[in-house]
C-alpha cells in the first residue's frame, strides 16, 4: 500500500482516485460509516433524497473541476434561490433590486438602486472585518435586518469579530437576479452525491474502510505517505490548543401529504428562531414523490467541526499548526479542516487535484 488517505470526502476521494489511476495502492479510511464526508446524501424513511449534513449546492467557474467530476456523475441543472425572512416577510437574498423595492416600498430601476446603495453605504478606508464589508456595501439598516443577527447565530460572534472574507462571499446586486450563485456551472449530481463518491472510489487500486478512526489505527497502518483531511489540531493532539470550529445540529422532518413547504430551496431566518435556515430538498433534487422533507440548521459550539471560524486570533493559532505540518515527513494536509479554510466544494476539488499533481511529480520518500 502506497498511500493512506484519511477522510472519504471531496479532498480524500479526489486524491484517492488520482493516485490510484497513476498505479498507486490506496487505502481510504473514514471514522463515519459512509463515504462523501459532509456531502453525503441518502433516502430517508419516506424515500426522499436528503442531505444528511445540510444542503450542498454545487457551483463552480472552473471548467477543469466541472469536467473532472462529470466523469463520475451526470447532472441535474439547478440554480439555487434563497429568501430571508425579515419582520414576517420573505425577501430575495443576496440583496437585489426586488429586495430593496419591496422592503422600503420603492420603485427604483437599476440606476436608482445603485444610487440608493451609494447613499446609505458607510465607506471604510480599510476593510478588516465582515462588519466593514457589509456597512461599506449596503449600510446600517440592511446590515441589521439581514446580516448581523444571522452572523451572531451562525458564528456566535458579531460581524465586527469576523474576518472580512466571511461577508465578502455574499454579493449585492442592483438588478433582479435572485440566484444565490452566478457561477458558470450550477447543477446537482443527478443520482446524488453518494453515488458520485461511490464511482470515484470504485477503482481496483482503492480500498475503503469505514468506521475507522485515524487516531486509533493511524500509526499501525503501513504506508509510504499519508494524505490527511481531518482537523489539523486533532492530528497533533491539540498541542497548541483546540482550533475554534462551529458545528451544526440538523433537525430533519418529513411532511406527509405536503408537496411544497416553501417557495425556494432555502429560507434564511436572520432574526427569528434558534435555527438559521430551512432547506427543502425536493427543490434541489427535482424528486417527485409523496410528501416532502426539510431540515432546520441550528448552529452550536459542540459536535462535529463544520466551519473554521475566520478571525485573526484563530489564524495565528492555525499558523502554529501549519508550521508543525510543514515539518512532517510524507504527510500532506488538504481540505477545509486540515487547512483551516472556509472552502467551497469546487475549491476543495481544485486543491486536491493540485496536491496529487505535485505528489505524482515528486515521488514520496519511503518511510523507515
């Protein structure tokens, strides 16, 4: 066996496939009882295809990533739309012309919306935090209505305590485009993510062992090199303390006899309830069946790590682990948890392809 890959999500599965196709023997282990990482999907007791760990909407501008994944799945075209509930009414998010006109009872054209935003913005000479991003983009009232409360629930931090990159992910538009993403390629795997992962890992040079925790067996598995996709602080036994992550509690519910629970795939609740959003899966999958299934997402501190918390203090702590990682011999760290980065799925795929290209150019030094 040439490579041990820890984690069967996007990073691990892409690395496994690339290394296996180059003739290497690969063992993939995952502490969960399924492949796919957080993108894992399954049919619930009522036959509805659901995303166990919340909605995963695929979008990318990278033709290379799109073509690579298309080897393992066909696609269902899907453009995600989101509404946010503010004072009992639903508005498009990201904020667009419709949002502003409906919220304030206006009738602005695109130029009028641009002028309105220019008037309410609070410019910042230097953009350091997510609060700087939002206030300089949409001003204080829209910030309070759509962003501040959601951020406090999601991250247990104020906008002013988060790095600018978090809020920078959400654009503001002066037209009526209500798509959440505008990427060139937007679609869902036609048979689901799990089927895609099964095909990706279905290579004669790949062995998959599930329900196996690296912390318990890692040192006993012989290999020339390791690709590690788990939390980097855990790999080093939390030597520099635990890196902060946010977790989620998922409240799944099936509604018998209901064909549509909500108008769009996801509805955000920035100011009401403990949960941040509700997703109805049939919008995403296009599935036709009796009843519908939804999930509510409740952010929490404990549980599985889902989101690295981006701020300067956490980044400094991560750098200590990054230095330890650089000293490892034939151990490679990749993915959202291993690199402490708020990656999208396509970014993880691209990073994994880049890593394996490097590994295949530079043969790892045998251990021992």
